[in-house]
C-alpha cells in the first residue's frame, strides 16, 4: 500500500514538473518570437541630411536700459524754499532755474561786506599815496592792503553762497516728480527731484568670457523690450577692460537713440548680439537633440539602423542649435520619434 502511494506521488510530481516546464518554454518561445517580430518591423521616422553653411553667430542676452545722464537734484545749502520754477514731468534746459532758496539774510550780509570792502579799498588807496610820499612805512601800507584783500574775499564768499541758493539744471532732460513744496526747509541731503536725459539711452549687458574677443567697439546690434514688437538698434561704445572673476563675464555698454521717447530707463532689453561669421557651420533642429546627464545626443541612420551620437553644441537660434562636434556633412539625422529610439533599431526613413 505504501509502495503504491509512493509511486502515485512520484507520478504527480513528474506530471507537475512537466506542466511547469512546458509553460515556461512556451512563454520563452513567445517572447523570442515577439522580439523577432519587433525587429522585423522598422520604425517610421523623418530625417534630414546634415549640410554645412556660413552662419552669422548670434547670442541672446538680457540687458538693462539706463538713462544716458541721470542725477538727483539737491540744494547745495540749507534754507526755506522760496519758489519752485519747474513743472513735474516736463523737459528743462541746461542752466534753467529749478528752485530758489530764500537768501534775504545772505544779501544783508553781502551789503554789509561790500560796505566794509569799500572802506578798506579807500584806506588802501590813501595808504598807497602816503607811502609814495614816504609819510608811512611799507609795513603800515601792507596792513591796509591785507585788510582790503580779506574783506574782498569775504564779499566773494557771500556771493558764492547766494549763488548756491539757486538750484539749476546741470543738463537738459526730463524732470521728475518733486518732493518739496514752497516754504519747505530743505538741507543738502534732501532730494528735490530727479533729472534724466532720455534722448539717448545706455544699454548695459554682460557676455560670457569665451565671446569677449569677438565683440568690438562701434559694432551695432538689435534689441527688443517687453510689451513691444518693434525692434531697436544700438551701438557699442565701451567695454570693461577686464573680465569679472566672479561671473566670468565681460560687461559691455551701448547707446541708442530714443526716438519718440518709446523707451524708458529701468526696463530690460532682449539683446541679439552678432558675433563672427562661422564658415561651414552645422545647424540642426532643436527637436532632434536629446539632453543627457553629461551633455546632449542625437540619433543618425547607419545602414538603416538607429545609431546614437553624443554631440557638443554652442549657440542656438529660435529653432536651431549650432553643433561643434559629433556630426558631419552627409549624416542622416533623425528628427522625429527620437525618444522611442534605441541603438540598432531598424528604421523606415522619410527624408525631409
């Protein structure tokens, strides 16, 4: 009885093992057949033939628009504002009177000083006549002369102080909003208003150090500002003499004519800076490039099979990127379905 049960158990075990073996064999065979079937079905993709061309290298940068000249208007002396001679937001000319400080005390001091100066001048004149007649000594004459010169200098000092009570525009430009009113007591530290010259504007931006040698004074470029479709032109007039060691960039300054006052200081400029023309450059569509951990890659067709290529790129335009290494003229570059491609995958190529 035990032998019979043992035999039955052995048969059941063998039968189960055979069933498991057949299941795994069928799965493996099906997977193999599926893989073979997949390899036999090429993936349909679009591609283009890589060509070379002369490329005017351009880099996109952000710049800051500044007034050509800008100054905070302040009084050189303390005092009570007697009168304001400008209207906010208007244009003023160089030398135009803006604010007058009450100078009544200074003028009284000036009148007193001028009287003393007149008396000293008369004393000096008489002393000189007496010296010529040898009625007084040279020393006595020099005392009278020194007194006259001292009072004359004092008069000039008061006149200079009076002139400082009149605040004038240092250059022509647009005046800002005023921060004072008539009757306000102001000091030299207080800002009266701002004055800017917006007929010309400066554009300041920085370029990576590797492009520093390609930027020249008097070269021109185009730029745009946010909210406007119009394109403006500016000319580079100055470069910093050295590269910033922290940012590894070179600061550049340009100037532009602000026709019709469309541009405002303080806004950003989207600069398109042209560099040197690159001969035999390779440009490819940005959609053909795949970012990877250590750089970028593309797929090309090699005898109808997908082949992965690592590339090195430089500048880019709106829809193309400049390739420095990894591609050559005549390569068939895959431009669609690149995220699904693998090495050695068969392709059905449609050349664009």
